[in-house]
């Protein structure tokens, strides 16, 4: 199976490396596909680039050689302008059938930071669609990605792997904030700090319809980046108390060593406010004094309460992992069996045609030298030679047929190719 994947993921590489090797938009992907086509004209390729992974799935006809890890490392270095020494030790490569299992697990969210997350299947579909639009796919990548999407659909419908939120951000919004507010369309969200946790929580709030976002952070540059990315605005750190009084939803993750908002400060900030407020304190240690949650119309959820719910949901999901793996193994076996059936059929055709072509050439040479054969003699000789060829072909083809029933005849396929120069 002339198939490989080269990747860096959250399990193998730092965030900094993943960000520097990412393909962040359609224009960058289009340039990458054009460059790979220039380097390897016969290459089939699909690039999957998300915040947690950068993966290049590669396939080529059996008669050609796939680019190796060193060549792809050079491509990534040249394309992104990143020295190889900065990332080459964090690249991983799989070749052959393990590539299929890897993709099936990725698209089924068994290889994600958040087990069962639903976003990955859409990201894989988008990557596949983008590769198609750039004419980068071929027969094997089409079959591979269609098989992976089919496997993920079974995992999603036949298991409960995606039920129950398991990230702190998703629990904070979906299982806590949603219990307080039916809608976030008219709610003002205040972000205190600009950490990854706050950003992820804001992403879920945006999915729920949040439109008004203000960011307060000691670092104006980080605040501006976060606000710009999520369509919000920044406010000076000195005005934090004013916005504490106005906000409906407060997300805080400052990284401070002690609570920056005590009860007295929060009461003073909200002295003129009587509306309900949700405080999602994602700081560790906490940013808000625990007693803030005892105030009227204040719903305070800290990292401990959120983490407990996450863990309960995670345990429920883990009970579904074995079931998901069984489904993937079934889909993997079916995919490989079909692949090898097709490969075996192609090889059978090549072997039959090749041997009969040789037999025909030798017959023609014989008949040119021996003109005393009449038509009946020639036909009899031709039939005899045909039977000899078929009898000689029978044992290897039967062996290939028997192994193909089990779906894994790659050892015999490779042996026949080497023996007969196919």
C-alpha cells in the first residue's frame, strides 16, 4: 500500500511548533498544493491543519516512490521558512495500513485532546474538500477519506462517545451558563485576561450567539489580538470595575497568584446593577473570592466545579472507547480487504496479460521460422501453449485469491511483483 502520513499533533509537538507549521487558510493551502505538485507530479495529497494537528496524507501509484520523512521535512521548512532543527525531531511518520487506522481514529475523535469532540469530523471533511478543489486527490485518497468519514459516522451513531461535554470551556457554557440564560444574543461578555482557556470559552459563547465582547488585560497587545479575532473591543485595565458592573457574563483567567476580585470590590462595582451575572472563574488559583458566589443574582463557577463535571462526563465517554475501537477495526478490515481485492485484481490482469503476451511473441517467432505448419497445426499449438501458461499461472493466482479472502495479501503481492517484475 503506497500510502503514508507525516504529522505533528498535540501529542507529539508543542503549540509553538504546530502554529509555525500550520496551513491557516485556503490561500496558503492552495500554494502548498501547487508546490507539492511541482515537486512530486504524481503525488496524491490531503493536508489536515487544525489547532491541534498538522498532517500530510500522501499516496502514489505502486510503481513510484513516496517522498520520505526527510524530503517532507525539507518541504515544510522551505514552505514555512522554519529551520528544520526547530521541528524535525517532533515529526512523526506512518506508512501503509497504519495510516488508515490513524485517520479513522482521528476523524472518529479518538485521537483528540477532547475525546469525542464533534469538530474534527468537519475539519477532516473540509480538508478533503479543499484537496479536491486543488486537484490534489486521487483514487487512493478518495477511498481513504470516504472510508474514514464512513467510520466516524458509525462511531457517532453507534456509541455515546460524543455525549456529555468534557472540556472545561464546553461545560462552562453548555452545562452551566445555559442553565442561567436561554439566549446570549443580548448579553455583554467581559473577558478578564487573554489566556487560552478564556479564548476557548469565548468560542463556545460565540457559537451560542454572543455578540457583545469586551476584553480587559494588563497586556494591551494580547487584549487587542483576542478582541480582533472574536469581533470584540478592548477596554483599559483601569476601567475593569466599570465593566464588572455592566457585564452579564464574566470569563476570567489572569494567571494571578491570588484572587484579584474580592467581595467588597465586586459589590462596589455592581452597586448600581441588579441584573443576573454569571462568573466563569477559570483561573488557577482562582481570580474571584469564593464568597462572591454568595451575593444576590451572582452565579459563580470556578475551575474545581467545572472540572468535576468534566471528569464525570469523561468517565462516561471512556466506557464507549472499546466499542468505538471495535467499529474502527471492522471498518479498517473492510477497507483493507477491498483495497487488496482491487490490488490483487490489477496484479492478476498484469500477470495474465504479461505471460500471454510473451507466449504470443514466441508463437509468432516459431511460425515465422517454420512455414510447414498449416492452420490447424498452428491453432493446436497455440491452444497447447495457452493451456501451459494457464497451468503455470494457476498456483500463484490461487494462492493470491486465498490470501485476498483474509484481506491482507500484501506479502504475497509484493513477492509476486518482485518475482515477475510487475
